[in-house]
């Protein structure tokens, strides 16, 4: 005779192990995805900070174009104020009142 109790017990242990492994994989993947998202946001923030630093240097030294660390900014001055661009995108616009 085959012991049915022992086989069903092994089956439950196997199912519980698989469910626990699935939960562990799910939690781990969620944590890793959040870490990757935070790293991307941190890299974007650091880039914006460096662009603003280069823009500040360009305005303070009265240069129309300044390239530093691979970041190129262009400063447009007019009677109304100053506008700073990076890669054709407006970063800062200061107007006189």
C-alpha cells in the first residue's frame, strides 16, 4: 500500500515553497525597479544641476556660448532680459521689469 498522507504532505510543502518563491521574486523585482527609477531620477537631477551651473558661469562671464563637461549652453541677451538655452531648449528666462 502507498501512504497517501505522506505524498499529500510533500505536495503541500512543494506548493507552499513555490508560492513563497513567487512572493520573494515579486518583492525583489519591485525593489529593483524602484532602485532603477530612483537612479534615473538622480541622474536627471544631477544633469539639470550641472546645466544650471554652466548657465550661471556663462551669464557671469558674459559669454554667449559656453561648453563645459559636454554641456553646451547658449545665452541670448536683449533689452527685455536674458534667456539661456541648452540643446535648443529654454532653461532660464529672466526679464527686466
